[in-house]
C-alpha cells in the first residue's frame, strides 16, 4: 500500500509541475522569450554539430536560466499578492530575483558564444 501511495503522490507532484510549466508559458512573456531563445540556440548548436560536452553545457545553461525565471516569476507573484502597494523592500526583492536571471543569462550567453566561435568553420 505504501508504494502505491508514494507513486500516486509522485504522479500528482509531476502534474502540478507540468501545470506550472504550462501556466508560465501561457502567462509570462519573459519565460516565452527564454524558451524562444533556447530553441534558437538548440537549432544553431544542432546545425554546427557541437560535441556532447558542449551540448551538456548548453542544456545545463538553458535549464538554469529557465529555472531561475520560473523562480523569479513565482517571487514576483508572491510579492504582488502580499503587498499590492509599492514598497521599497518588495522592489528590492523583485530586483534581486531579476538580477539572478540576468547574471545567469549573461554567463550562459558568453559560454554559448565561446562554443559558437569555437565551432564556426
């Protein structure tokens, strides 16, 4: 019985996670932009036939950026729910969340550019 409940619980968690992914794509412009950029990068890397290690680096970078964007969006929604009026602390929290995405995107972008330049023949 324990195994059945554990599996049902796991399936339910996956359903919630997938619902969150789809909700983010449907309602968050920044997430859609990251997915579009990721798809473009994947197409370019596929065309260049990069190494397995480079693929791993690209996919890890994409996962980090998109994952951070989901967290940032959740933080923003929570902040807006808790405090509707402007508050300096809420602004700082939102700015930190946005900064996390920006820093990751810049570093992954540089990494992607380095891989790209290394593979252009």
